[in-house]
């Protein structure tokens, strides 16, 4: 089974999709949308044609509202929010869960009549112009959740980020400071564990080819606690830990990354082998399905599969349909804008905040009901 991790025509196109379609930098799309006179005619035409092909709806500022407060106007003198993608290569940037969160950011920024400036810094090795020239009031940042910010990003970029109010989107990398808006991993693990329990699964595998990821580690801890509470057992199948992590970090897009973990699961005695496998992202579930098919194993029959994220463009073609935990990525994007606006208006409050969005389960056919003989 060969499964693409992106779509040529996404359901909810974002500026990231426009940049890919036009084969230009994310910042170029931002300039076309916000300052078209600063972009060469040929490049502007490429971007506008990509917008037309994708059906992207530019979310433009409606006008400056009267806030009734001179102090607030001074704090938000630009009316511009910066969105930065750092440390991610193209395969990770275009995962549907990330573009869905960006879509939520765009919608929320448009709703408050502000502008959005964007930049993609794959190697996290430079300071975007809108930061060096102080053109934004605050930042929303998406980075990989594997690797230490201060070791993977340049010190100049880290210093620039910390000069501005900022919010990390979906998760915060190691050593990073500031607010974060993410999915509630403990709640997601609880929902998943109880769903498996009701289907009479008692031996569960957690499979991840890239250990050490912040979100993955949080899920493992949450699963361990909930499985123990329910009298279930947890077995971990993980790839080798690498040395120093370097950005840009790619998505997990290769079936071979899952094959050795599946070999390890298959080598267990049947009486001890987990009856269900949990993975932390639908992009991993896609590769797990493909690895199982290569072995002649059937999802939902030989072993059940449960995943996280609810990335519809990825899992639409999977059979049987995937049971997954929807982390509500668009809501995370919307709430990150709310939190950033609060942070901009309260510069003297230096206590970092962590806002968790409650997930929900989307039930497919990939989890067998063992109560039925």
C-alpha cells in the first residue's frame, strides 16, 4: 500500500499549500497577500495563479477597529501577528495536522481584523525580516517536537523570538520558553485506553520509530497510567535513540521505519503479543498499514490499530477505516491567536501558560471488538 502524506488539492488550503503549489517561499506568499507592490510581477502572478488553482481564500484585514484604549493601541501598534515555521522540512510542514492548525490561525487573525505575516525557516538558522525590523506585535511558532531549541536553532533566532510575546503551536520544543497551546495528551490517552478496554483489548503496544519526541513521551506516560488503572498491559516498540538531533526534521514517511518494530511484535509468542497497536500520529499509521500489508497481516483482524490526529487527507484511502483521536488542530490554531493577543495585552505577566484543547475519538473499523467471538 503506497500512501501519500500530502494532497495536491487540500480540503482547506492554507498559505503553506499556496507556497508549495507556486514553488515559492512562505514569506513570498505573505508579501503577495500583504504588500504585493514589493513582489516582482512574474512571482506575484505565480502565487495568484496558485491561489486560484487551490481555491484558497485570502483572509485579509478588514480595517483597524477602534479599541477605545490608547494604551492598547500603543501595545499593538502594528496590528500584525507573525507566524513562523522553524526547523521542519517540507514533508513535516505539509502534514495535514499542521496545515489544519495554520488554517485555524488564519481564521482567528482575520476575525480580529489583524494581518498575518509568515516565514518558514527550515534550518532555524536565520532571523526573518519581520522580526529583525520589529514589524509584528507577537509570534505564533510551530517547530518540531524532537530536539532542543537552543541546540537546533541559531542563538540569534532564539534571542529574536524571546524579544516578542509568543505562543508555541501544538507543542513546545525542549528548552523553549513561552506559552503553548496543544492537545490534551492525557485526555487523549484516557479516551483511547477506555475505547480499547471496552473492545476487550488488554495487551497494548505503543509503537514509535522516533523516540524522544516531546509529544510521544507525554503520550507514553499517559498511556502507562491509564492502562495500569484499567488493568491493561503496555509494551513499547521504538526505534533506536539517535544522537544529536538536527533540524530541519522530516516527517516519518517510510514504511521501512515501521518494519523492524512490526517484526519485533510478530516475533512475540501469540499468548503474549499485544492485540492492539497505538501510534502517535496518522502519518505513522499510514506506514504501519503499509508494513502490515507487506507481511500479509490484516488490520482489525491480526491486530487492531488506533492512532492520533484525525488527518482526513492521509487516512481517507485506508481500509479498514482508522480509529483515531482528533486533536482538534484547527481549534488549537484559533486558541493560539487568542492566547497571543492576551499575552500582547499583558506584557508584565511573565508566568508561562499551557492551554490544552480536549480531543475526541473518531471511531473507524481498525479496532476489532474482541467481545464478539
